[in-house]
C-alpha cells in the first residue's frame, strides 16, 4: 500500500514591496506532484511545495503615512465672570483626540503580542487590534483611513495565521475602500493579492483570479513601489514592479510569465548592485525551477542567493534559501546534504524568532532522519517540532508532524501509538479543511487497523479514504485504498471482490508508472489466484511482479555508494 513521506515543503522568500517579508504563512500555492520513496509501506506522507507568502503588516503606524500628531487646543471662551470654560465642541474634539491616541497605544500593544508568534499571544493580539479598531472609529474625523485599514489588515493576517481564513477575507474586504480613500494603491494591491492567495487555498479559483487580476492591473498602471522615506531610482522602481508582477503570475500558476519577470527584475537589480533584490530574484527563480522539477537548475540559482543574503546580513532570507536548498538536495536524493542544510537553517530561524519556521525545519530534519533509518533521532526531532507547531498555531504543520509520528510508530510496530497520532492528525486536517491530507491519514488509519487484524475498522477507514480520493481525483490515494480493501476482502474469503479491488488498483499504478507498487499488487493478485486454485494465473502474476519489481541496494549500501 502507498504511504508517502517527506520534508514538509519548500520555503519561498518574498521580496514584495507591496507585501513586506516577515514571518510566514502558510499559505499555499498550487501543490506540486508528490515524490514517493521505496520506503516500507507504513511511512509518512509526501508533502507538497509550500509557498510562504507572509501576511501584509506594517512595522510602525507613525512611520507609515508620515502622519503627525495633531493636538487640537480647545477654544477658551470668556463667560464675563472671569472663569473660562471649554465649549461643547472643544470637548468633543478632545474626546476624538483621546480615542485616537488610545487607538495608537492599543495598536502597539497588539503588535508586541503578534511579534511573540505564539497562538495564545496571537489570539490576545486580536482583542487588542479590535479594541484599536473601535477607538479609531471613535476618533471620527481625526482618524486617517489608512490607520483603520492597516488595523483591519493586521486582524486579517493574524486570523489567517490562526487558520480562520474566512474571517481574514472579511477583514481584507473591509480595508479595500479605506486604502482607496487613503490613495494608497500599494496597500490596495497587496491586500488584493492576499485575498487571492486565500481564495486559492480555499479552492475558489474564480475569486482568486479576480483578485489577482485587479492587483496586477494596479501594479501595471500605477507607480507603486517605494520605500518609506527613501525614493527609489527609476531602475529600482522598475525592478520592483517587475518582481511584483512575477509574484502575481506565480500565484496564478503562470510559471513561465513569472520567470520572465523575475529574470528582468534580476538584471536590473544586478545593474544597480541591489543585493537584497538580486537575492530575492535568485531565490524566487530557484523555487520556481524546483517546483518545475528542474532540481539542478534550482540548486544553482539558490546557491547564488546565499552570499547576497549574507552580505546584507539578512538572516531570514538566508534561512529561507538554506531551507530551499535542503528541499532540493532531498529531491536529488542527497539526504545527508539536505540534513546539513536544514541544520544550518535551524539556528537562523531561532535567531529571528520565527517559531513556526523553526517547527517546520525540525519536522523536516526528523523526516530526513526517518528516511535514513535513524528512528531515535527522527522521534526526538518530531517531538521537538510538535509543541512549536502547536505554540505557533500551525495546525496544518501540527497535523503533518502527527501523521509522520504515526508512521514512525507504525514502523516500530507500536500500532496503539500510531493510531492515536493518526487520529489526532485526522481531526486537525478536518478542522483546517485539508482534504488531501485527510485522505492520506484515513488510508494510514486503515493500514494500522489492518495490521491489528481489525478488519471492520480497517475497511471503514479505507472506504472513507477511497471516497474522498475519488472526489479529489487523487489517483495514488485511490490505488492505496483499493489495494487495502482488496487485501481485506481476500482475508474474508470474498475472492471476487478482492480481485475487483486489486485489478482497479493495478490499473492506476500502471497508469502512474509506479513499478514498485504495481509489483506489490501483482503479488497480492497472485496470492488470491493461488487461493482459488488457479495456479497458472497465480504463476503469471508472480512472474509479472518479478519482472517489474525495481531492484535496489539495501539502504546502508546505497549510502556507501554515494
């Protein structure tokens, strides 16, 4: 049966002047095809490329719009009795100013909580941002539209991080007219891009394309790129605009157009000796090449980004590129090199305080140890990753780590712990709407119960996995579930049903050109035919299995060979 395994995914550095780069996620981009290994069947799933597109944030409200504090002095009126008093109008203005200053204070408190990066602090920051929002509205005409909009965008970003994507969209939608009122087309385009990303992750391609098209039109028709307090040269402005357009094309799955824009941006940044810009372009081009399975080219591009990040002292950019290089090395089969690269990235994530990426990298390191047969080290790193993923509110990452932990326990024959981990992963995947992950974990549960000879539970989970996989047109998971159902039917002496399921699984594995699993199903078919007394068909299937079975060296000898 099929069980996939991997390093969690591909980190992508973002150098978007309309989307400031910072702590991730998760977001997502269109998943790339999974890469499977010939590891034992109970191993964890193979993940997909993960594009990290950070939520739009603003580091300081005061520096954002060059606003100055406007303290209105109340008008003093002489009553004729030598006792001045403040007019009702002045009292009203003072109240508005009081609300404005209080809103700024709550906003700063919310920012400090958000910077901690833990789920409890993020939830607490939402209450602070909402209080700031209420106070901004209470400031009336003294509140700038941009001040309200940036608070809404921060609420959206935190909601997205915590997995409440629908609420994030609601906040972003509210901010759009405010960015327009503030004449800030930069932030309008960034907000539309974030909405498109979330719609894309939710599977609403039509709405995603609509948002991306609007954002692209703004970028193409307006002079958007600027650095606060630092005017850009025409070449830098053009490079940033080209890069932003490339990122928008990449979000829409238009890889060729994205690459063309990244290349043009890179040429301009190299001309102006903009190391950060050039590093961002190299990293994005490398990530794009990796997503297209052009791994040697990806490695070459990413290697060019590393010294540039180091030259400007950008630890986050360096960590992102090291992680991407680790992913590529793993894809090229050099797991020891991948382990080395992820281990270099880990202290950098810790240095910048990015707990989410730290948890992801620990899980990646664990997966590599598991693939190398280092079960104890894998268990240690998964157990380190799990609390960080919970702390940062990364439910998808938590589910992946739990699923992989389940695979590790399954390999050790500890089916009770495996089932416990799989069930926790299943609940999380259902909560966050990860339907592909759900069908994987359902299949893993089927296998675990099958190993315990609990045929009823095994059949139930395999059937749920098959139904969902067919809905998603997920061929590998369909074949996996069919093979499991065929095995159960054979054990129950339902030979005709067993042959039906196994033949269906065989067709899919042949279609996918997965010779190892094709051979496995052929061997199962041979066993069923043998039990029916059809010796010729049994022998034929055994011969076919031997003819397609991939020959490989044992793991230890393979490592020595490299």
